[in-house]
C-alpha cells in the first residue's frame, strides 16, 4: 500500500510538472503573441521610440535576417562589393533614408521583384552592349567614351584626371549617356529610384577604382532583392526591419 | 479466547498479475459508469470544437470581425496592410503619416479600400479572361514569380567560371571602326566616276592626304560615319557591302572602288579597333547578369512545361 501511495505521489508530481511546463509555455506564447501584436499595431516609424518593443523586435529580427537575408547581405550586414549587394550598416541608403517604414517596404516587396509595389523604376544600363537598356533606347558608348565619363567621375571623387577627357565626359554624362537622368547633374544620386551617389567614397560595386567604374558602365547593374510578403509573417517582417534599422548609424539607441 | 485477527490486506500476497487484473477491473468499472462516460464525451467534444474553431478562425481568408494588428482595415476578409497604407500615404501626400491630417488619411484609406473592392470584383467577373492588360499583368507576374529564386540566388565562382567558358564568345569589347567614305558626285558619267575613284584609291595608297585626293578627283565625303563608331553602328550607317570591305582593313588602308547604286565609293579607314576577348575577372559582372537571365529563362520554360503537362489542351485538327 505504501508502495502504491509512493507511486501515486510520483505520478502526481510528474503531472504537476507537466502542467507547470504547459502553463509556462502557454504564458510565454501568450506574452510573445501579445508583444508581436503590440509591435505590429504601432506605426513602423514609431517603433524605435518604444524601447521595450524595439528591443523585442530587434532580438526577433536577428534570426529572421540570418535565415532570409544573410545569404546575400552577410551575417554582418556588410553586403558584397563583388556582387553589388549593398552594405546595411552605413548611412548611405540606396533606397530611402533608412527609416524603419522604408526598410519594411523593401522586406515586404523587395527590389525588382514580382509585385507592383516593389522598387523597380530604373537599372544601370550596360553601355558596352549593343542594346544597353531594356526600358528605353539608349546608344551604346565606345571604350573611349566610357573612359571619358570615368574621368569625369574621378574628378567628382577629388582625383586629378586628364581635364580634356573630363570635358568630353561631362558632355557624354549629360547627353549621349543620359547619366544625369538617374545620378543627377551633381552626381548626388537619387534614393527614390536607387541610383547611387557618385561623388562620395561609398561604392555599391567595386572599390571605386578606374577599372571597376569602367566595368560598371560597360556591364551595367541590376540587382534583385526578393519579396517576403507571403513567405514570412508580418511580425517577422517588422522585426527584421527593426533589426536592420538598429544596425545603421542613424538609429536611435535601443534604450 | 482471543479473537482471531482478521487477515491484513498487506499480508496478502499479491502477484503483479493480480495487481494488473485489479487495475483493469477498476478501470472497467470506472469507464462503465454512464455519468462519467457522458462527461468524458462532452469534454472531448468541447475540446474538438475548440480545436476546429481555432483552425477555422485562424485559417487564411477566414471572415473575421476584428482587424489584425498588421492591417489598417479588412475588406471582405482581406487585409489592407499598415505598411502599404503608410507607403501609399507618403507617396500621395509627400509627407510622413504623422504629418498628414485626418482628411488626407481618410482619403488614402478610402482609395485603398476601393481598390481592394474593385480587385475582388474583377476576380468575380473574371476580368483576366476579357481584359488584355490584366492578362499581360498576370503573365508578367507569373513569369517573374517563377524565376525569382533564380534572380536572387547567388551562384558560386566555379559556376560562373563554367558559364563564362561555355559562352566565351559573348565576352569581348565592342569593335570600333572609323572611316572616310567618298563617293563620285551624282549624275557624273559612270565610267569617268569609276576611273576617278580608282585613281583616288591609288593616290591614297601612295600616301597622299585623303581630303586632298577627294578634292582633286571631285569626290564627296558622305559623312555616314562620324569619328569612331561601334562595328554594328558602322555597319548600319555604311551598309553591308562597304562595311564588309572596310572592316577587313587596318587603320590607314583604303578600299578599291566599290560600285553602289548611288555611284562608286572608296572608303579610307581612319580607325579599326577589333573586339578583344574579355578576361573572366573583367567580365564577371556581365557573366553574373547573363547567368541569372539564362537561369530565369530555363525556370520559366520548366514552369511552362509543367503547366502544359498537367493541362488539358485540345487543338482543333486544322491548327495542329
């Protein structure tokens, strides 16, 4: 009888343990889902001003980033200058100004992806090809012409190229190449269409050497970021946007 | 006389088999209690209903009475996402949501609700089968959708090198041709014109400046090619016959007289830089773009094949 009582007590303890684990699980899931809901109810750009929720989102976002974005941008968010994948830890945003709502839009709809809300207004033409641009007619540039444009960009970079080439390059930049249309007359770029600034030292592709600028003009650039709208939940998308936002220097401190 | 002590249960010898029988008997008695059975059945049914209800209410497309946290509105069960609303409002008003007034917010939300309603109505009325623009948009969307993995996947360096080797001819600089194309003036006697152009070609070969030669033999510079032009452009401007003769020459050489419908021509080559094969390191970016585009096309072709295989397509005999 005592043995039976002992067994019964053990079973009771096990049952109580299981119940406690289940209750903790339910409690955690309930906390997790209510925090997710609270994070989603906020306007995206208001999230950083709520430290507790922002911290929660950043922590959740890291694993989402590693699973979905790190294959191109790298776990350290440094991107790849070899493949033209942007670094996400500087102030130089190819699209937008680094606001959380803008990052969330890109996570939702990507860049040049299959959705009408995606960012898809321009590409870098490949001027070394017979038909440089698929969107509208642009004449190809000769090697000499490309070289002149590179000289003009070098001048904007503060280097000392051949000024006769620069003069020709300015004309090509403004007329035949129509480079000004995306990069602007001042080479300041356009973060609405994803055209990078050419007068700073931050390069999307290559290291800013004459050789890599020439290659970019000859061969073009048209990187793609996939859309995640139907792949991952809205909460995860908000979280990954918060994570990327937290890594950029413009982000406010988490606390 | 001392009463005999009743046998203690503890002192009874119980084998594990007896114990098992006892438990089974108790369980049988417990389960045959009708009230208890009813209660257990009821709890099971309630549990099942809760599970089914949870499944139903959380399934995609379920009609709900609440707006999920990520949305600003629900239209027939479809959410209008907050992220879309914020982006559209910024795009329309040019200012962040916080700075937009109530009227602007309401206007944008109404537009988005209307759009959703019209899209849903369009699906109900089967617009894709009647509207060519809708059909084109759907075709484009599916083409992009099926190949999105190809576009976003980064190939390894080895894969790129293999692709480069297989398509080596595609990777070269574009050739540049510069010429001065001279023609005898219209209306001149054909025999004299031919004689003059032949003499001009000989004089240029002898080292006389082409412009002086042209003036001497009364030849006109057609100006078809200005400066150095890419091979394909020079071909368009000169025409196949003149281009094929000129492109075979080196800088400083001149063709023989070439008879054309507008009279005999002589072409002096001022520049001829043939295409040069590009090294993998220099062509890498272009190789990457081409690799992805090829993969995209293959994936689209596979999708097309898959759809055709599972489709029921009947073609009229006359059109087979």
